[in-house]
């Protein structure tokens, strides 16, 4: 057969795939190849029936690189042959660089192709997976660029000492790289900037530093003349680092010349990228890196480490966890988040192809949040879907992370389990830092400096700084200008284990509970003393997990009095961000317990009833509040009795509106006489809201406006927003839709800004009613659906005082639109992300 040549002599890339699928993938492959100014050989006859085998083999033999793209089809087998043309091409390309890409998901993959892929893997040819053609462009482009720098660099071919890349291949995963687009763009700009010579990727074990670094190397490879990689994890002593770097750079030892001089002299004239992976356990040789950078002019060093090198000119990049969906994200946004995509991809690699419907996405999102978006944790969890349903996996992870072991056998031992990954970092700490690290495991969630000093023993500042430096602790959002710190949940579980091993767990947990009991009582006293409620809410939100842990400690230790005192003090500021549920369940345990005085049982019932009422759990509230009220009357506790009355009156307003109004007027009078500003504000808002439900709109405005003035003075954004919702309904019913829209817009803005999740759907219901009243029924139905979606996400129901209006809106919209359009528009609203809902709500 005569030699076949393309018009130019550029490197030729043979692309193998079947013709009956993957058309978009072939277009993507051609684009990626041509972008590198290479010649694609798109010869697919081998996959057709009765192919001219000698022809496609001739094209293949005269190509330089083999690229295979596989989906579900094995291709056609010619009579008299044992394999399809697709596999024949792969076998014939055995002596060439082979880049293999496999599309996932592929639920209908033919068995022969699945068997072929198993043989490919057994023969040592790794393959990467892709989901979309755009992703394939990036994969092929990066892999070809890296391959060119290794195999087809003319300058490198003439040098006997060209750098080796075995370590880079060893570090490269066979799984596809997912997400991290922003991080890659930021790092690409740093790594390719000639003024940037040293970039260090830092983060805790399992965060994905190595994977990100390898992907970055593949992305920027065309910018450099050569790539060199050193896996420092393979070294047992710091003195082995310089020879390893020299070997990676292809620098031989020369008698009479120091290794540093030899390396600097060899690489100075070349644009080289040097990747040093896992630097944390040889951190003492960091000055050598600084010296190497200082003595060369074109060398760029990329480092991965669990702590910075602390060198001049070092650019530290903290690798964050993968983005995880928030409760306010739409199903579509959640499905395309990096964490959910990684989970689904690794589950598919294990043979489990998830539907990724709304229910599955919600559960996967919860799993990813439980795992802090940590890539290694997600990669260890996803294959468990072969044995466990998603809900079962979620529940098991809630109780223990031991499920996440072991990982793939080809991972380094320190990465095969979460425990070993964190233990690697822990073993590098000095003894004082180990002690502090274990003690900090007592905190549930973030904590402030003063709490750490009180509970763990002062001074702790230097230790906290050290643990932050080593990525075992991270700075968290400050509250009132005071810095806070937090551990990833997975790291905290490890620290708790070390605390148990040290025999200090009980003592530290008791000190933790006592500290947060006092904090809770201080907040309760502030509420009673005409406070500014906003900062108290912010503090409760920041320490919510710690408050919950303290209450549970007291209940477990049978210190019921402390648990009830905390509940009484804190419930008024828990009317936000869905925080009531944990205290509701804690107080349910207390009420169900046998060893309880009459007064404590009444107090616990009040807290339980108010928490249940705020979460629309009316059966529970109606069960526990009446006996609590009776006991308060017996002991002469007017404030507690009036508090119970407010909830009972609101729950009964539709059944007996006259009685409910009298009860609420009595509560207002009681709180006014007792000079209790917060409780008076609470009762006034309740009275106005009840009158709106009773269709006494004109009578509702005065108490709502007085309650609104008190809410502004006390900076209670939650009650302010709920009062504005009732005012909006009153204005709408009185014929002023513009005033109603203004009040409801303000209510929604406050609810979102200050995190009152339960208030958001109430405001959306009102805005849907305004839109319906002004004739914009499509928008009204979409807003109404958005309210349904938020309630579904929160697991909450329609409040009792809202139920008549809620049912009325639904009936009106269904009647005006018809069942099918109504269902379609409300479903669309329920699927929207919160940002999209707010944009829709703001539209005039």
C-alpha cells in the first residue's frame, strides 16, 4: 500500500469512534485537535460494515497519536473476524500514544464494549470519562498539550537529560476532572504569569490539591518548554528532595559541582514548570525552593502542601471544598453543582446510574453538605450506592463517617480512608498543637476565640494560628467584628476521636455545655431588657450547633433544669432560619421524661409548644400548651401564661374568631402592663394578623403599625417582616394593591436579608395575591408555586392564620388558568432558585 500523507507535515491524530453515535463528540475532538494546530485523521470506516481494513490501518500507521472515543456501541464485526473495526483499531494502535475517552452515563452500553473497556484497563491503558462535548474539548486539548510537551518536543528529544514525567502520570487519575473552573482560571493566570515564580496550593487532606494541580499542569503545558514533577510522598527523608528534583529535571550529578548549582545552571535558560506534590512532610527544605527560584529566571514552581512554605514571593492559593447546593438553589442549579456532579460521576463509575430527579438531587445535596464538599469524602461515599439507597446512605453518614473506607486500591495509603488522610496531617503536628486540636473537637460548628480560651484553656491564639496554617482549622465569618474559627465536620470527627483517646472528652464537654448555658441565659436576659434583637439573632445563628449540643448534653446527663432554662431563654430568638426544630425535639425528650417537676414540665411544654407552633406543627402545640397554661395560671406567672395564650389564640382564630380576638387583646394588655417590649410586639403582631384572617382589615392596621414601630426600635427583623405581610394583606383587601405590594416587597427583602426562611413563603403568597388581583395570573401562579417550593424545601406547612387566604389564592388561580396551566406554572415556580424568585417578585 503506498504511503498516505496529509498536505502538511504536522503531527497527525487518529480519531477512532463508531459512526452511529457520538457525532457531537467527534466534532469536539476535531476542534480540540485543530486548536493545537495538529491534523485530525477522522477515519471512521473501521466502524462500518465490511470496512477496507488495509486502508484504515494505513492511515492509522502513519498517524502519530491515537484518540479513541467510546460510548455505548461496540461497532460491527465483519464476517470472518472476531472483533469489530473499533477494537481492531485500538489493538493496531498499541505502539502509539493512546488517549481514550469514555462517555458517561451510558446505561445501554453493549456488553462487548464493556468487556473491551475492562481489557483496556487491565492492559494498563487508563481512560478518562466525559459527559458533554465541551468537556471533551478541554480533556483532549489538555492531554494532547501535555503529551506534546513530553513526547514531541524537538528540543527535548535532542537532550539525553530531558525531564521525566513518570510522577505526573502516577498522580493523574483515570476518573474525569469535574468542576473547579474558577479555581483553574485563577491558577492558570498565576502559573503563566512570568512574574509569578512560586505558587502553593494549600488545603486539608482530601480537598483535591493534587488533582487540581495535575489538571492545571495539563492546561498550561503549551506555555512551557518542559514539565517536571516530583511526588514527595515517595520520599522518606528531607535530604532526598534535592536529588529527586534533579532527577525530575534531568540534571545529572557532576563531581565538584553542588547539586543546587547544577540544577540552576541546567534549567536557567528554559521555561520549565516544576510540580512538587505533598510538600508538607518535607517542609524544612522549603528554603531550597526559594534558592532555586532566586537562582533561575524562567523556572516556575507549583507546590501542593497542607501548609504554606512561608517563602518570599510565594503565592498561596487556598483550595476550597467543592461548591455544594444551598437550600435556596433550584433543582437544576443543584444538579449542576460541582459536588453533586462529582457524586453522580463516581457513582456511575461504580455502575450506579442515578436518575438525578428532584428527590435524588435533594438527598445527594444533603450528603455533599454532610461531607463538607470534600472531594475525597464524596469519592469514597458515591460507590456505596451499589449497596445502599441514597436515603439510607444519608442516614448512615449522619451517625458515622466510618462508612467511607476503604477507597480505591491504587490510591496512596494516606488517601484510602478519611481517617488516614487526616491522620497524616495530625501526625505532623507538635504535641501542644495536637492537644489543642483534640480539645477543639468539642465544638459543634464554629466558635469564637474567647470560647476556645475558656473551654480549652488559655492561651490558645498561637495554637489556633498554627492549626489554621496547617489547614486543620479555618477562619469563619466574624460576628460583630469578632473572629470565629471552624473545622470541617470530617476533621472535627477525627479530633473528637483524639479527645476520647486522651480521656478528656467528658470534662471538655461539660465545660462546653456550662459555657453555652451561660451564653444562652445572657441572651435571654437581654431579650427581657428591651434589647436590640438583631445582634442576638446573629449570635444565636453563629452558635446554633453549640447551643444544640449543650442542651443535648444536659438532657443526657439528666440536668433537666439546665436544659429547660436554656430553652426558655432562647426560644424568642429562634424564630429564624429554621432553628426551632432542634429545640423542639430536645424539649419533646424532656416532656416525655419521668423525672420532672410540675414547674419544669410546664416550662418545657411552653418551649416545645412555641417551637411547634412556629413550625406549624399544630397538633403538638395544641397538645402541650393548654396544660402549660393551666400551670402558669396556678403559679401566677402572667408572662408565661400570656405567651401560651398568643399561640393558642392564633391556632383557634378560624374556629372561634371572637374568642381568639379577646384572648389576644388580653395578652396585649398583660404585656403592656408588665412593660415587656418584646412580648408586647409579639402580641400586637399576632392580634393584627388574626384580624386580617378574620377580615377585620381596618381594625388590624393600628396594632400592626404599633408592633412595626416596636420591631424597628428593637431591631427584630423577623417579627417586622411578618407584621409587614399582615399589613400587605390588609391593604390588598382594602383595595390598595400598590401599598400592599410595597409592604410585601419590604417583608420579602427583610426575610431574605436576615435569613427568616419560614417568612419567605408567606411573603410570596401575598405577592402572588397582588399579582392575581392586578391581572397578572401567570406571574401570580409562578410566585405561588415558588412559595410551595420553599415550604417543600424547609419541610414546613402553611400557618394556620394563612390557610384561608392560601386556599383562596389556589382556587382563584386554578379557576382562572385551568388545571394544566396552573400545574405547569406552579411547578415552574417551585423549581426556581431563590435568586430567580426574587427577580420575579421584584418585577412590576
